[in-house]
DNA sequence: AGCTACTCCTGGTAGC
DNA sequence: TGCTACCAGGAGTAGC
C-alpha cells in the first residue's frame, strides 16, 4: 500500500500543478475523509487560499496554504490503503470513488479518490501539532547509526512491530519493512534490545537503500490500487525479495519464502536467510 | 511498557 | 451465475 516511496512519488508529481494555485471552490462527497471537520467549515478554510508548498512527511502529504501572503494552515493528507491524488483538467471524470475535489484557478482540479475510505484530507491551522508524534525520517539526516542503535536497544519490542511504529521511525509500512529485514538478514520477531550495533547499522543501510531504490522506480504497484498521479504503476514490485512471494523460492538461496503473522500483519521471510531468533524464557534473562 | 483485539471499508477471490 | 465468507491493511483506541 502507499508507503514512503509511493507518497514521495505522489507529492513530487502533484507539486508542480498545485504550488502557486488558488483554490476557487470545492466539493466533498464523503465527509469522514475530512477527519472530523464539517464540510462547510472545510470549504471556508480552503476556498480562496493559495497553495504555498507540497511536502511529504512520513506517509503524509502536507499542502501548505496562505491568504494574503500569510500562512493560514495546511491540508494534511494520508492515502492510507487506497487513496489516490490527481490534478486534471476540469472536465476529467474522477470516477465513483472520488471523495474530495478542489477546483484551481489554473482551470484544473485536484481530486482525492479512495476506494476504501480510510484516507484523509484534513485541514488544520497547526500541521506541526498533527505531525508532532512522528519519529525521524528514514532518509533524513536525523536517522543515524548512533541514534538507531541506541533507540532500538532502549526498547524491548518485536523488531517488525517497532519498525512499523510511526512514532519510532516514520514512513515504513508492511512491504518495505519485510524487504528491509530480508536484505539485512534479520528475522521480524527479533527483539529490538538484542540487536548489535553492527546489525543496527546494516538494517539502517538496507532501509535507506530499499526506500531510495523504490523512489527511483516510482513506488510499487501490485494490485488495482496504487498508481502515480499520472495514472501509471510504479515498478519496484519487480524487485521484491519476499513480500507477496509466499512459497516462491528465495532469490538468494532458493528456500521457499514463508508467511507468518506478526502484530496482525502478513509477514514474509526466508527461513534460511533470516534465521528465527532463539526462543528463551523471559525469566532466564539476567 | 508492550501486546492483542477491534474498528473503519470494499474489491477481489476462493469455495460451493 | 451467484452466493457466502474471508482477506488485505495504516492508524487509532481500548483493555490487559
């Protein structure tokens, strides 16, 4: 589903047609997409505002707005599972899953389309408050070996669950966690406080590599859902080592990929490349 | 502190 | 063909 590389791709593609544009009108066909605000209030907040910037933070797209050259808030958007964004000519038909439409002074219109209705396009005056709980960006300068190693060992968490925790590290989802762990030859059930500094450094390197490669390929598309704002699929799914490859041979050692469930998430491992952590009694720890 | 279960949603698919 | 049942999952929340 859309994770950091897909969200980054969407942000890059919609940015040129949004920045500098003024929102002239809007329509909303699913109120919950707005995340709690009334449609009338949303309309008052966005119509007449001008887009200053389009940035990605974790899996959020933040569309900053201004009025009379003064900041007036932002649209904080999340694609969740099936959200899509398009900026198209005014007569373009967004289809039956359209949720939010923002008409622009360019004559084009921004569309938020979402089959499963989990996605959000939320207006807030203080976007930083909404995003305050997020951990560091995996591709950012704050994500250092030193920080990662210390932070992993300061907690006693199942490794995969911790990497999915957006308050710990912001931007990874199910796919890229599975891929990163395989590349780092780490098992998803490994406990975070048992990680060596060397293992942490390898994992950090592989997380950054897999995300960078996926961004270069405009993300991953393997079902009907994720498409770039230009309507094209990404191509990183061709590079998957484990995700969605249950029972298929590992590309490194030919052992069949195994599927397990970790924290209610489908999880894919190579039992040979990613040996299971040694089980031990909790009372046996000194 | 960290875990599980549940919620929100619907298209796709397996089984009959 | 058409039905039912179940699966996928990001994030928030409740409860242990």
